[in-house]
C-alpha cells in the first residue's frame, strides 16, 4: 500500500464509525463503543504505518518530495476543485501523537462514560472529532484545512454541550462556538485574501515556493505598512488565537470543562487547540516571510507578544483556581502560549516539539483528573480532596508523572526538554539584541516558575495529606479501561523528550542520537536550521525555576497539609490579588459589559425599530402592492381568457392559490388555449421581424 | 448521408429497447396466468426485468459513435447512459408501486412502464424528426394510460383525460412544424436539415417559427412554462408512483430531445442568439413561476409538482449554455434529479398510505413516527433545494457554471435568487416532518420494497457528491460526441 492511499484510508474509519453509530448502532452501547474504538484503532495503525514509513524515508527525502496525492472532486469549468493529502515531516510528527492520544482517549471513555444515557451518541461525536483532526493534519491546502477546522468547531460545540440539560454546559458550548468563530472569521478572510492574491491555497505554493513567498512579502497590502504576507499572516494567526485560546479569546477554554472529561482531553491535547498551533507552525514560512522591524515580521511580533503574555497571564490565574480541571485548563492556555511565543522568536522546531510533548502530558493530566473525578463521585473541588494517593495509586503516580512533565522536572520528563528548548531559543534571541527575545524570555521563565508552583499545589491538594471530605474518604481506583491509557500516556510523557535532547548536552546528547526531532521536523522548512548552542545560563535558570517552583508548592501545600474547611494559604498571603486571580482578572465580566450586554440591547432595539418598524412596514406595503397587482393581473387574465372561454366570470382575481382563475383553471380547453396563444404569438413575432414588416 | 437501413449489428444498438419489449410482453402474459392473490409478485418481476435492462444498457453503445437504421437513431454513449437512467427509474418506481396501497398494479401497469421507457430511450436517441415524433407518441400514449390507471379515482381518470387531450394537441402542433421542415427541405434526418440551416438557405425567422411549433411538443414533455399548465393537474391526479415516474423520466427525455435539436440543428443557424435568448427567457419564467406557485401549496404532491416545473427550469439554464459543459451538467443534473425526486415521492406514498391524503400537514410528527423516513425526506428535499453536501448542490453548481461560461450572468443571478425562494418551501416541508405532533402518533414502518428504493435513492444523492468528478468525467466524454 502506498503512503498516500494509507493517508486516505486513515481518514475513513472515524467518519464511517460516526455514521454507523448515528444511523444504525445507537441502540447498542457496546457495539457503539467497539465500532468507535475499532475505527480509532485502524486509523492508529495506518497513522503509525505512515510514521514508520516516513522515518524510513528520512527527513530530507520526505521534505524534498512530500507525499502528495490529489483526488479531483468538483469540476468547475476549466479547473477542478481537488481534495488532497500532504505528508511531510511535520505531518508525521502530528500523526504520531494525534493517533496515540486519540486511541487512548477513546479507550478511556469506555470507563468514564459508563452508564451515561447518551453513551452511543458520545462515541459518535468523538469519532467525528477524530475525523476532523486527522483530516486537518493531512490536508494539503488551506481550504481543506478550514473545512476540517470547522468540523472540529462543530464537534467541540456538540461535546462541550453534551450534558445540555445543565445550563452551564450549553452556555459553555455556545461560548466556545462563538468565541472561536470570531477567530475563524478573520482566518477565512486571510484565506480568501491569499487566494485572491495567488489563485491557489495549496501548501506547496504558499509555504514552499520562494518566488511566491517573496512576491507576497514585497507586495504592499490594502493596509499601509503591511505586506500581503504580513496581513494574511496576521489574519491566519487570528484563527489560531481563537482555536488555541490565546488572549484575548481565551475565555472559552476554561468553560469548556463543562463537557465530559475525555472531551476536555480531546480538546486540550489531541485535537482542537493543537490544530490552532499546527496552523501557525504550518504557515510559518509565510508568517516569517519578508522584512520587519528588528524583532521580526509583524505576525512574528504579534505571536511573540500575545503568546508570551498569555503564557504568563494564564499561569497566574491557574495558581488561584480550586476546580481540578480549571487549573489544567489555564495551564493549557499557558502552555499554548509557550508554543506561540516560540514561533514569535523563530523557534519553529521548539514549538512543534513542545506541541507534541504537551499533547502527551496534558492528555495524561486530563485523563488523570477525570479518573480522580470518577473516584470522587463527580466532585471537582480540590479543597474537598486530599489523601487520594493511597486510594488511587495508579492515578496518583501517573498524575505525578504528567505534573512533573508539565513543570519541566529536569532530565526525566519530556516537558523539560521541550520547554527548555523554547526558553533556550528565546534566550538566544534576547542575546541577539532583540527586545522581543527579552520580553518572551522573561515572561516565559516566570511562567515556568508559576507552572511548577501550581502543579505542585494541585498534586498536594489532591493526593497528599488526609481526606478532607466524605467523598475523598470513599474514593476508589478506577477500572482498567481508564488506568491503562494513563500508564501508556505516562510513558510518553516521561520519555518522549529523549528524541529531542540537544546534541551538545553532556552525556545524554550523544546517547540519544543528537536531537533527532530537530533534524527531522526542521527539515520541513527545507533550509538548514542552525541549532542553538547549549547555553548554561537559561538551562540553569530553567532547572532552578522548575525545582524551586515545585519545592515552594510543596512547602506551602504539602509540608503541612490543609485541614478540612481551611482557607487556601495563598489567600492570606496574596490578599485582594487572590480574589482578582480567582475571578480570572474579571475578563469575562468585562466582555459581558463591553460586548454582550450592548449586543443584546442593540438586538432589542433593532427588533423594535428596524424589524417591526421599517422592515415590517416595507413588507406590508409590498403585500398590499401584491394584492393590488394580483387584482390587476386577475383582471387582465379575465379579459384575455374571456375571449375564448366563458368561465372567467367566477370570483375575484386574487393572486392566491396559484392563480386558479388565471393560469390554472383546471379546464383542459384553457390550457390548450394558452398553448395556442404562445405558439401563434411567437410565430407571428418571428414572422413579422423576419419579413421586416 | 448514405446510410444502410438495416444491418444485423444494428440490433445491438437497441438492445435495451428490445429487452424492454420482452419484459413488457412477458409481464402482460404472466398477468393472464397469475392468480389474483399473487398479483403483488409482479412488481418484483418487473423490477428484476428493469434491473436487467439497466445492466444491459451499456451494450447500446457500439464502441464508437455512429448512426444506425438509416440515420434514424444514433448509437452513442449518452444514449446508453440515459437508457440506464430510465431503466433505473423504472426499477425504483416498480418497487415503489408495490407499496402504494391505493394502487393495485397489474401486468398491464408494468408493461406500460416498459413501453414508456422504450419511447423515452428513443426520444433521446432519435436523430430524425419522424423517429422523434413516433418516440414522443409512444411515450405519451403509455403515460396517458398510466395516469388514468386508478380507475376508482375520479382524479386519476380526469388526469389521464387532460393529459391525453393536451398531449394530442401539442404533438399535432409539433407535427405541423415537422411538415414545414420536411416540405421545404425534403429532409427529416437531423444532419440533413442541419446542413440546410447552416448554409443560410433557410431564413432565420423561418427557423425560429418552426422551432416554436416543435417546442409545443417537446416543451410539453419538459413542462416548461407556458406549456406546463397540464402538469399540476396531471401530477396531482395520477397515482403517486406514476407521478414520480413521469416527473423525472419523461421530463428528462424531453430535455435531452430538445437539447439535441438545439445543438445539432438550431445551433448551426448563422445567428442563434435569438434562439438562446428565447430558451433563456423561457427557463427563467419556468423557474420563477413554478417557485411562486409551489410557495403556497398545502398539498405536498402539488408542491412537488410545481417544484418539478422549477427543477426543469434549472435544467433549461444548462441547456441554454449550448456547450459540452452545459450538456454534461444537464446530464448530471437529470440523473441526480431522478433519484432525488423518486425519494421524495416515496416518502409521500408511505405517508399518504396512512393518512389517505397528500396534505403537507400529514407530515407533522413524521420524525417521531419513523426517524428514517424523516431523514430520507430531509436528504431529498435539501438536495432538491441545492444544499451542500447533497448531489443537488453539485448539480446546480455545474449547471450554473456552464451558463456563466456561456455568458448568461443575468440568468444565473435570477436562478440563484430562485434557489433561495425554493428553500422556503422545501425547508417548510422538512420543518413539518421534524415538528412534534401534539397528539400521540403511531409508528410508521417502511415496507421492504420502499426501504430499498429509499436506500438506493439516498445513496445516489450522497454518492453524487462524493463521486462528482468521475461521474462528470464519464458524462463529459459522452457529451463531447455532440460537438
């Protein structure tokens, strides 16, 4: 089987599973989940097959000649709209983690969703979700990417609002859908703009053709001072801001916790938010095309500023959350900020590396928190937990693995290597004299400290000490369908980083084959990417911050475990600031005042004045005109038809009922009369004109 | 134009028609010996017969385009494709007829369907005016009888009578037009007439006048305004499966016959702008009028009748293009429209089996009574309305793209506006089906034969989108033969 046909085939099982479950299997729960898991497994095997084949081919060969296959679909005159798949080293990296995390989440769902009345529907939706992500990853142009992007948008809406009997759930669903939609509109504008400028949306042209890139970067756009590439890049990035929940569109992601926990894992790790980051990684050549200020092109500056700010901002909020999933949600926002900021300073590979590593440990953390939630009988407040270490040992140890990876615990976790690469690159940029480098590095380093702190806070509050509530007292370990995926993900969360150990790292560098990931994914750009030389300054700072944060967290929460009912120690220490953090800087309230309430008021006003007043007024006038003209036509009809038939005297000529009294009298002689009029009239017309009379 | 009248190999070009003749005669014979209680089995026999014809239809193409039987008909890929489409439609309608509880189909009924299909195959294949006229009459006579088949229903008999009267006059007018051509040119073969038209021996106004006369007969089949007046009454009165049949097949045959006349003969007139603007004007009037009347229908059957008029109008937009692309789009749309309309009518048959009427309000609560049926209705109506991802959407894109390419921007604009209007009544019907009934409802089970009809038709609607390119490609190669 060729690679491109494997890629095509990989897409089919999830979407088939979706339709089969929706249309036929929904009454049988076991059949439904086996269908979904079977489909995910087939896709997993095919995806890993592609990964292995891709590794065999080697990065250079694959980057030089990516697997590209087109299926013509919609003929539109001279051209044909084609669907295509595109596999290059970056695609391979994405397929690797997407297929693993998707399969793990599917299996986990069997345990987590057990006994839910809409069990089958759940598996149908997540299958469609997986289809969206697989499709997005292998898409070969921006249009196809956008289609799958929107499929995922739909799925996130359906799944966040899965328990729609809860008002908070459907509100969260609407919020997620609308917030990401703001980004999507800009992104669609960007896509349309690129199409109007180049006549194509293919990656091959837009992101690989140096001539095209050069032209886009040198043509001024409609907005003064920006090149076409910069403007299109900014618009595309807006899509990422929505999908990957960057400030100021981050508000939907924490609320998305209302969905079942496997969905949170899907959104936070395997699919949705990763898609946003993937888009900017994919579009990086365009985003960095041309000249900008000292810090880089406008899209890069935007990414650096927004990413670094988001990373720090979300980390501070995470410190003061009580809901176990909300902490993770803000940590996701923060970590995505790292990736975006990395692209801002040009660290292409580091962003991709952190994307993959983060997907593993964040999926692990979410599934772990889900396991805690099930063990706690669906209570999510960490203040009510405590002491779960002995009651849920597998969950505990895997959660610690994930948490340490998130904190960047040195050497033995994947998070250390990926986050350190970003920090090292940012430091390198700062050393190069770029203000953006300084900005990014400072915020990210401080963010790393906070990350380690809130992670340890979470671990301590949840697992250490003594149970602080009834539910924690009676917590129990979850079934194997839930713990097995945890173990698998924990393995990757710890070890995945070894594919990207810097070459010049003492001992480990040579041992793990000298930053394989960097060479492999870096080849995608088809230009020699210099590796940043090992610098001990940022490395030391990273290690100190990670360990320091963890220790500080333990010192506050772990050393003297919280008593039941006791307030958060941080509350006393931070005072008013704690309230601000707990309320997420009041961003939601701000948006409510600034956008939502005015919109509702505008809507009411429009309804009252425009709709009822102006439009209805016009409609009534038109309706009256129709009645009048109907009477007129009726009169004409009667007069014309009267000539031949005597049936015309009936009724008033109203335009209703298909003009029963005009054209459709129901009498065949009238019909034939109309035929005769048509033929005679037109023959006469042509005769008169032809004879020149 | 020297052409052998008969060769044995010519018979292969009419294999589908010969088979249909055999099927029809067999059904008539079996009907005589079959006991009354087993008459229902006939539908299966008929369906099997039509399926065989459909499978055999590729044989009608002899490998390269050529004329057979003295130039009376052509053997070309497009004819084979339409023989397949008509046989498939007959197959689906035969199955559907079994489940209409108000209809008691006998062998005669199915035989008439077979004979009508022969007529329609020949309408598409005809390359001679006499052949065209005969094919039109054969189709017409079979369909008149089918429309009046339900003798217990006053409306059915009335429909048959109206159809017959109107059809007789229309074909008489057309025959009158043909006499002009034959009398002045001494030719009835298309190619011969074409030669005289192209050489400007014939004045253009004369050609146009004759076209109007011929339109009376062909346009009547298409039910284009103003020759549509018979259609709502006949569609409403005829038994529903018959309506399904004639609203797709005889319309398609009419459109193809018209398109061939226009491309082969009138398109060769030194100035044919007048002719295309006539067709374009009639197309937009057809679309708009059908739409406006459909808006206010309370009977679903009558709604579909007017919708069929509108749909034929869309096809005429493609006809106007007079290009290979236009012909391809027309072929594509007619095939898609056939399965889509049959699906919609199938739902109607099953619903009115219970309610005993055709009212739109009977559809309220359909989703509770049978989710599958409601879904089938949804798919069919959205496809008719041109909503992606269903095949009707692809079909409309192709038709409009072809017209745009030939420069009819205003026509496409007006047609698009009408697509929007049509969504109102299609979605209204869907809304009915998905509205919860106030009183408790009894579940509605789908009989086996109809289930197959729905599955095949729905699959067609979806595959039309997925396989858009290969289908288009096939039709495009077939269409190139004409140009």
